[in-house]
């Protein structure tokens, strides 16, 4: 995961100056050797080429899809990763232009395809030059980031330095610094730890209920069970946020009481997780029972795979494009803002 | 159910003027022969005395319980009925004073007990005199009405004419006229078709989510199943209200699609209704599924018996007492207002 200042090895080293300035670019900050730290996620089944991509293919960037959203284009870093790949697919599915280039971890450049569209993943050490070309071809690009926690701050600094509006779907990193950097730069961005729009809507509804009707469930008992793939050690932030709302509603509950199910047998039998999604799911059940046991509420949000996050990210991209077009004063958004905008498709 | 101007048969005919004026009474309107129309609910197992109660017992009204709520007292019409009885029990359980007199249908006066407290149900034709006595003994009385749809408007007119603050838990009747009469009279009241506070909270949360995040579930599919006792022919208003919110959230749904379960076998096996509550339950399940089937939400509110409505009614009484004490400008409330007040116990 060590980062180093690799010398440029392609003609991207000295790209010709962009002929088109990004409409939201601002004074570039100097970011010497601020590379993608921590590397990027990759689909293990893909053949990882360790050599940098051929420069020619990165500069001859072409729209991956005709679009009904004007000249909006989406660059997904890193769409050779699982989550980035899902977003790229959802973007193409929504009729958006996918920039056929993305940035990947140092030494991990390679070619691959997204829904039949050929995409080049370029070594992040070449990012300045790549971005010059991308901005030239796609002045109205919105960047999506699904990389690794360790890369969050470095990547955001880079996007800010280039005036690139972006959706940060990657969790972790120094979130305070992230927000601070973004606000300072004035770039448009959506930053959210949970991109599942409908889950965020439910979470927000519970928060609003708690705020407006404090103590409405006083005396009631809460039981929370969640199931995730066995590799997830901690419980979900979404569950914690929703439990926080239940606490305000008057339910006495200790976060330690959350029942975390990681055993595949129980996941299938009790939680009804489809077997093919044992390795990628987020199931949550909240049971609320009255003191006399006569009243039962149950709330479930059960997610398999990545499509909800990918679709939510595409919604965030559309939202950001709208805000840019409107020259909105507010620059930093979250998924609640996206939700408030209503359906944009 | 015909009403008639029965001549007074007891000394309640000419009661001595109340020595204490109800603090919220106003100019009495003339209500000649406006009796409880439609009769009142009764527990069939109780021995119904058709004679009017002995007047003496109605004037020697005594507190059924010591109270930590000052001199607040609750009169439940008709607490010889199932729902009224449940409210009377909940009121005593909450430490409130229960007025040991209530009004019942013409010719149906009798004595009975609520949690060991002796209560007289008095023929409603004697209501003017009864109320004089009640107001004399319990100037800070709040009336609760759980009678019959056909009695709603006549009863409300009577409460208004006597300046009696009241909680109307009875459904049906002419609701527009009810609201109009109450507003005109200036009495304090809580009027709600659904007294289950926690169900109302959930319903309101869904309404708020729909209002704030329109279209958040666009493309998703909705499935609604509800189970009630087999005597309930139509579907619940609560289900319809919640489905209305789902529609605003972008879910295409026709009310006709609601699956109403009335078969006891299915209620027990599929809906998990406890057998002892087959004759009194309200179970609702809403399933929301993403277009690709990968995301499932499920919301359930399952109520057995009457305790949730009884407890919610007691909350409404406490709320009303508070508003009266505060001399609030607003006079007419619903359960959302009660919920906003927070936990009052």
C-alpha cells in the first residue's frame, strides 16, 4: 500500500494543455505526488495487468453510450473494481455516457469491458495527464469514487485540485478532512457513507419520526438482528443510526444487544438470505413490542448485491449534474439532498 | 335505535344547579331531546338492567382512583362497552380518577365494575342531570367517547353544549359536522379515527417520507396483506393512508390489490395471528421490492386486542388536560398533536 512518486512512463507525462476548461474548475492547487494511496479494489476474477495502460488508448477517449442527459459523462474510479463496475453498469443502463477511462492503483493499469464497452484503467500515477485528456473530451464530467478507505482523502484532494465535481461512495478515511477540503475547494460533491437511496429514505423517516414524536414508543422493547457476509466483522452504521432513532422514540436499547448473524446456515434458514448472496448482503430486522406483548412492529431492509448502491450513485450523479447546471450556491450534498430532489429519471 | 323524548323518571329531572361551573364551559346551547342516538355498545356477557339507574348512586360519585394528575378525572362513555371498558381500565391503570358514572343507551342503565371499581351506567336520557352532578364533583373532567357511529354527532353536540372537553374515539357519523360543531363550540377535543398512538406515529412517518422524498421508490413493487377479525368486511383506513404514502413514494398500486385475509386458518398459519386473538386483531404487512428483486423492505404493524387504543386514548386525555391547563389557543387536536407532545407519563 506504499505510495511513491513514480516518474511518468508515458506521453501522459507531458500532456498538451486542455483546450477546454472544466466549467467548474478553479485555481489548481499543487499536489506533488499525491497519488491514489492504498491501491484500489479489483475483481479477483479479472486478469490484472501490472503494466500501465497504453497511453494512446487513454487519450482517444470516446463516449461509451449515447445519452439523454446532454453532454454529461461519468468517470468511475475504479470501475475495474466490484462496486465501481456495478456503478459503471448502472450508468450505462441509465443511458449515461461512461468515460472509457478510469484511474486505478499504481502499477495496476489494464483494459477491460463494462457491458461491452471497452474501458482502460490507467495507473493513478498518470492521473494529471489522464484528467487533462478526459476534461478535454468530456468537459461536463462527474467523477464517481469507489476505491479504498486509505485513498479517500488523496483522491478527494486531487478532484478538488482539478475542480472536478464528484460523488464519493468510498467509506472511511478522514471524513472531517474530506468535508473541509471539499468546502474549501468549492467543487460540487455528494458525499455519503450509504448510497442505497431507499435505505437512506427509511433511515431518514425513522429519524424524523423520532425527532417529531419523542417517546412515542416508551415502554416498548426493541430487538435488532442483522446479517451480512461473514467477512464483515463490525455491525452496520445504518443499523446504529436507526437504533439511535428508536432510542429517541423511547426504547431502551444498548448497541451491544444487536444480534449479528454471520453463520451461513442461520443466514439462509432464519434470515432468508438467498444462498447465492451469502457473500454480499445486508439484511436488517427491527422488532418493536409493546409492554403487554399485544402490539408488534417489524421493519426490515434486506439488500442483496450492489445494485441499490449503484443505482443510488447514478441518482447522485444526475443530482449533481442538475445542481451544476442550476449553478446552485450550495456545493456539498448528501443522499438526503438527493432524495429531496425527487425522482430524476 | 329510535330516539324519543322520555320523561325524566328520577330526581335527575330537576337537579340542583351545579355549584361548580366547569372551567371551560360556555353558553349552553339548547338541546331538547338530543339523546344518544343509535344506542351504545355493550359487553354481551354482562347482565343488562333495562331500568334507569338509581339516582342516588349517580350523585354520590366518588373518585375510582387516587391520581397524580391533580384533580383530573375521566368519564368514559360507555365504559360498559368493550372499548370503553378497556379505556376505563387503562385510565385506572395509569393512576387517573375514573368517574364512577357513565352514560349508556336509552333503557340500558345498570351497575358493573371496572377493575374492582363500581361504576353506574346511566340511561342517556338522564344525561343533563347526570352531567350536572359529574361537573359538580369533578369540575376538571375530560370525557372519552367510545359509543357507536350513529351516536357520534349527537354525543358531540351534547359535550359541546356542556362545555365538556372530550376525546372522540368513536368512528363514523358525519365527521365534517363533528369538526364544525366542535370548532363552533370552542371546547377542547381530540378527534381521531385511529387512537393507536404508535400506529399513527408509523403512519405519519411514512407520510413525511413520502412528502419529503417523492418518487424515492420509483420502479419498486408494493404488496399489501392485512388480516382482521372475520366480521370486518372492509379494509382499514390506516392501510389505505399508508398505501397513499407509498404511492407518493413512486410505487404504482391500486387499493383493489390489497389482500384481505379473513380465513382463520390463513390468519394463524400465514399471518401468525395468535389463535386467542382471531376475533380482535389488526395485522398489516407491506412488502416493497426493487425492480431487480435484489432489495426488499418489509413493514409490519400487528395489533392484538384493544390495549394500544386504550393506552393511546389515555395519552389523549392527559394531552387534553395539559392543553386546558395551559389555556392553549388551539382547541381541536388529533393524535399527531398528541404524539408531538412527547411522552407525558
